[in-house]
């Protein structure tokens, strides 16, 4: 196995051209593909690395490819997002790999072979773990690890099949490897922030064990992160829905989750620089919120009657900034909600997935921001859980929101409810985003954020 992952890179002439027609059909169907609704017109290679030799019983190709799509329907093709693909190739797929099928290649270097998403297959999973364990280098691919953490060989890999914006492989019950699908150059917060928190000995975030990089044209791309797997952990969203369905109180868990959030924020403020947001920075922040409101009201007519009330939330924040009020900004989670939290069997909460909102540019995701932004995201998540019940349970949400804020204050984070203007502005901005998302993708869910819109528009 170690011999396979230390082979030199092979730039395979014609490989991408032979895969092109198959990838055009397969890629848009993937949950993690960001360009849905626009046709894929072609691909350009960024890197191609052979991890297992082609033509044998099993070949394994690591590809970074840029998908060409029109920016809007009817526009000319445009080199768009770069995606990480692990392509396996065999003469024929065994039945257990049927869900992984990409297609049958008819021309080029892989003609006559069947290609598939290799993450469904344990053998390629073994190759990746061995590369991380041995700190291998394969062409532009670089596998690094924390030498103080042991990585045992022989752990059986299995793909996590739940819908995700990336892909994850669990090794035994020891590690989980998150492979980023949409790749951008630069320091990815999904590796940067957990490493910083590990240096601060913050137990609320699993410390990275190893990570996978690509060095291309004087730029580094983060491709994946291996972290300890929390065996038996409950996803915060699923746990909340389960307790809600049973009519159980979730206030204690919400309070504990607030404490966990405050501990992470405090550790991040120690580990990385903080900044002060003054009038000029707040003006830009408010302008962005107002622009998003105007665009949302244009796109979703249901929102228009509430626009003046929603705008008042942003005007109130601008008013405080004009009076000389300042706020501290620091590195935060950036996309915090119940689904980004895990509760261990011992009852400890952990925060995961520090990538931020994948649709945002990397530079924006790495900017210091007020901690209230994370808090607003979690408060909205409690609302979502409560309104997914039949009938909706707004009192349950109110209890959870209050308990979460109280827990946050208990852990030294300061009670976010005392900064009501900033909190209302961020929660309003989040609800507006949710309205647009649901109107486009899940119209049946539109009443959930609209209930928050009505409340926020009427707030003083």
C-alpha cells in the first residue's frame, strides 16, 4: 500500500477528455455540486495525479478539474468552480459499488474501463489513510499530520452517505476524513481554526490529526482534514427534533451548547487577532445588509410588506455606529447552526465544520466578525427546529433561545441579549437569506423564516 501512494505523478494525456461526457452528466447530480441549474459545457484540468496505476484490477486517479458553465442561462461558457474528484476505474463494478457508477469509458486511455466515485470503495480509502499516516508526497499532493497523534493502519473505511456539501469517510470508529469538494487556493478555515483551537487546548473542537494539501503554481489548496471520530455522537439538529417530537424540554442542552459556543469564541480570541469595528467598518456592514434586503424583496414579493420594518433593524445599528459605538470582531465559526454541533454520549457538545458559508469568497470567510453573527445563526436554528414540528412550537424555540444565551453568558461570553441592536441586525440578515433560499429551493419551508420576518419587522 505504501508503494502505491509514493509513486510519482502521471499527467495522463487525454484522460479528462475521455471522462468529459460522463462527468457532464454525473457531476451536476451530486449534492455538493454548486452550479446547479446551469449546464456544464466542458472541463479544464488543474491537476491529475495517479494514486494507483491505471489498467490494473483497480486504478485510482485524483483530479482537480474546473467546470465550465455559463454564469447565467444563455450566457457563454465560463471557467467556474474547481472540484476535487477521486475517480476509480475497474473492468466492471461489483454490485456493492453500483451507487458509485459514473459510466463506461469508450475512448482515450481508459477506454473499455468502468469509472466510479472511488470514495464508495474501501481500497481507495485505505490508500488515502496510508498516505496521511506516512506523510506521503505524490506529485502536487502533500499529506501532513500531527506527529503526536497515532494513526493506526488497517482501519476499515466507510463513506458517510448522508447528504453533505462535501464528502466524509469514517475509518473504523476512530477517525473521520472530510474531503472538500469545491476547492479554492489559500488558507481554509476548516483546517486553520481547528488547528488554532488545538494550540489553545480547546476541547470543544476535535483537533486535526492529519490533512491533505495540493501545491500548484505557488499556491496551496486544502483538500481534506482527518479528525477524531466521536463515536455515538448525536447530531444537534436530529437530537433537537427527536426531543421536540417527544415533547421533551431542550433548554438544558441549549444552555450547554451556549457554554460550548462561548468557550470556542474565547479560545479563538486568544489564538488569533481581534479588531475593533468603528463607524467606517459598520457603515460597510450595514450597507451590505441593506443591499441584501433590497435584492431579497425584489426576488421574493412576499417579503416586500415587511421591508421597512426589517430595514429599521439595520438603521438602528447604523445609528449607534454614528454615535461612536464600536464592536470587537474576531474569527468565528461563520456558519453555526444545530447541524454543526455534536453531542458525545457523555453529554459534551463539540462544534465542527469551520469552513464557513461555502458560497462566500474565502477572504470573506476568514475576516474577523462579531461573535453575535454565530449566535444569531444558532437562534435561527432553534426557530427552524420548532417550526418543523406539527404543530409548530414557538414556546419551545423561545425557551431554547433564552437558555442558549444564558449559557453563553455563564461561560464568560457576555449575554448577547444585552447587545440587542446588533443581535437583531444579524438575525434579520440571516432570516432574509433564509427567505430567499427557501423561496428558490423549498417553497414549502418559506413559512419558517417568514414567521421570523414578521417578528423582527415588528421589533423595536
